[in-house]
């Protein structure tokens, strides 16, 4: 009789548990909020921006002109755009700049480049003019203007004779050019002139022309053109998208770029900073965005700066000076220089990456592992001598390199960097699983290091995955500006789940790279849009919990993660379905007496190759969805579903 009563009680408890579940589901997933993991570091939602392609210039930065400082000589042979032997290169309106984008207007022989006392860089364009007509000069095409929008600019001009008159005008299509500014009584020395322009209509391929007339010649030092609504030089529309991402930390300025970058080129008067060939990528580096602009960007976004220093071609002394420039007081030489450049108070940069990918032979200044270990330690010592509060991230790469760095440099860093990039797989599930599988590979390797390297476990040197993403497909948005699809969004979501499952190891992750270049935001000359991966970054950053809890019984091919908030009164569950089938399952909650659905969201598209594009209707978005019962959930094909509950234990 007692046995019958026992089975009756079991049956009753089973029915009670299923009263919130939909009969017929064969899958049962258990969430146990009493089995908690290490809290998720907010820096898992970090971003990375590099001076590469259209990430900063043509993306975050608002400058409209190419080569505004005349790095390339202006010649009658107008062939600015090159090609590249790359099967993925299809850069649309963003091609590779290989020569001057300034076209000669008027007599070809009237243009020359002078190396005598250039305003900035190696040379200035000199234009000889005629008294009879306003004909000789230079122009740049490909500019996009919006109707009734105000644009502002500046130009530095000098002339051999005061009778020279210089005119700025806008030409669009077959219409007569519109004069926007005229400059007379020019000096033999360079003088800055400001101008503004309100576009009367939309223009898709306008030309800015700089022409002159009179007796003699005029020189151009540099010229700039931006929308008036820029924010300290940054594109205000892109800034709004960055604010939606709400990333808590931004790594800068590279990437491969940093190993050939001299940080001193990016400080002082922006118009006087020297233009350089990009040391690692195509195109030129105008140095318009340097340390001061980067710190300003971080403040605008209310995010933490994370500066990567040059341990490639850079010296120990240069790195130490950079730290002092950023964090030193005004009584220190570099701190005084920073103050003279407009920032009296120290920047107080806490996180610093000691080099980038120095294990690779593609890296400028690459050296053997044994030699780099010594350089890393010297650099770290020099940085800490300037500011002992710095948090340093060493260069890692799973295998011999990471093992050696953790063995010989663990006392000279706080975290170790790792990078992962994944290509495209035809099978959607295989494509998606690359990201979490590689994150797990890194985590497993580091757990083994902690077991085998004496004293490492006690140091708790956690991982900064400061570059991670997919990298595949045509470059539609400039160099490395590939498009992302729904299947990429699924992989990024599963990547977050793997970080959460290894929250004790991963301190930081920086999605690479935020804008255009393998980025979560794509821009053209007139539009901005989130890529599919950007929707996932927003979703998890804004809504996922802080403390991972146990999840078991997850059926293939689903990936499920759950976390409670710090107060313990909310639970969030995220489900990734990389399959082409609608799947459903029952949820069993352990440690919860009462719960209520607060809100639910979904990122989905039945086509795994669907994508978002600037200026087009969004195909992949975060949308609210209905969830009928706390104990039952149905997920559509190729979807990320997130459900938030209020809890009472």
C-alpha cells in the first residue's frame, strides 16, 4: 500500500511540474539556479577598432575627403583606385586608394608638387593660375551630400601674389558649379580659411573643386570637409549606433597596424599631423584620429579605453613615454606635453595590451619567441615603472607561444590575449559551431596550462580574447569589409554561450572590428546599419544576466545558456537554434517556487543567408515575441530566442 502511495505522489509531482508545460514535447531542459558559475565579466561585450579600411576613416570619423593632406602627389595621370589580387575583393564604392584622388582641373602643366617648406608631409600642390579665367585647380569627386544638410570645412592657402583669387565650388552632374567660398588677398604664408555649405538637394557623386585665377600661383596646405553635425570630428549617426551597442571597453589602435605605428604622429594640431602610408594595410593614415580623439570617443560612449602598444618596431622607451603621456601628471615631461595639447587631466587609462600577435611572421617587428619574452618583460617593467596600477595584457596564441608566455611572463602581465577568426562553412550548423568550438579549444588549453605550469593556477591569469569573429566573403565595405549573414549571428550568439560556460577563465572579449572592417556596423557614404552580428551584440549586452546557472538536458542542435541577475530576482534564458526545423522543449526549473515571464525577444530569419544592408529594409532585427508558458518554449528555425523571468524562490 505504501508503495502505491509513493507512486501516486510521484505522479502528482510530475503532473504539477507539467502543468506549465505543453504536452507532447519530448525534450526536457533543466535550469538549476542554485548551481552558479563565476559572474560574467562585463568586458566580455567589448569592441575593437583598428586603423584599417573603413573602420575609422570613412566609418567612425566624419571626414569626407580622401587624402586631404596630399600624401600622394597630384598629377595629370589620374588613376587613384587600384585593384588587389584577392578573390574576396569587391569593395563597391570603397576601392583601394593607390594614388592621389585629386583630379587636375584646367591645364595639366599648371600643377606641380613643391617640397619647399610644405605645410604638412613631404610636399604641397602648387597651382599656377591665369588672369583671364578661373580655370586651373584640383577637384575630388565621389562626395555625397544630403538636401538641406549643412557642411563645414577649412582650407589652408598661400599665394605668390596677393592678386590671386581662389574659389571653392561644388559641381554635380551636368549642372553649373556652385560657388561656396572665395578667398582674396592671400598671404605668402599659409592662412586657415573656414567655409560652409548647405546642400540644396541630394547629390550622389558631387565634386569639390578648388580653382584660382589672377597672376602667379597658389598653394594648398590641407583641406577638410565634414557634416556640420559631427561630434568632435566623429560621425554622429555612427556614434548613435555605437551607443546602442553599449560596449564597456574599446581596444585601439590595432591590430597589425600598431606594430608600425608611432603614437606621437597622432598628437598636436590635427592639420599638422603627418600623413603616412598605413604600415600594415592598404591606403594612407592621415593621423587625424590619435590618442586624444580616441579618449574623446571613449568618453562620448562612456566606455573604458584599452590601448595596445607597439612592441613590434616600437621601443621600450617609446612605450613608457606613451604611458606617461596618457597617465602622467603635468609635472612629468610627457604629462606636460599632453596638457599643452589640450588635456590637463591625465587620461587614466587602466587597460593596456602589450603588443599584438607578435607570434606571427606577418607582424612588423616579428621576432623569435625567446627574444620576444625578454622584450615583453622589459616593456612591462617600464610601463609599471611609470604607472604601477596598469592592467597589462600579454600576447598569447594557444600552443607553444601561450605556454611560454605563461611560464616566463606571468609575473609581467595580468591577462593573456588570444585571437580566433573563423571562415565560412557551407553547412549552417558546422558554420555556427566553429566559434564556440574555438572558444572552448582556447579554454581547454588554458585549463591544461594551469594544471601543468607550476604556480600558474594561483596567479589566475585570465584570458582576454581581444579579437574574435568570423572573417569571410566579399569585401563590400572597403578593405576587409565583409557582409554578415543570419548564420554568422547564430555563431556569435553561441560564442557568447561558450564564454558564459567558461566565465571563470574569460575576463574580456573584443569583437573585431566594430565598424565596416569585419564589423557589426556597416556604413556607406550616406547610410548606417547594424549587421546581423550587431543585433546579437545588442541583445546579449542589453538583456542577458550576470551570473551563469546550470543548464542540462539540452538536445542537439540547440545551444542554451541561462543566468540570473546580481540581485537574484531575474532569470534570463537564451536559446540558439541553428537548424532549419522548428524545435520545442519543456523547461524544468530547480530552486524556484514562483516565476513570471517578463519579456521575450527573438532574432530570426528563415533564410540563413539573410543580411542587413545600409539604406535597405532591415531583414534581421531584435523583435519582441510571445511566450505562452514559463515551462514550455518553441523556437523557430535559424533563431536566437531570449526570455526573461521574474523569480521568487
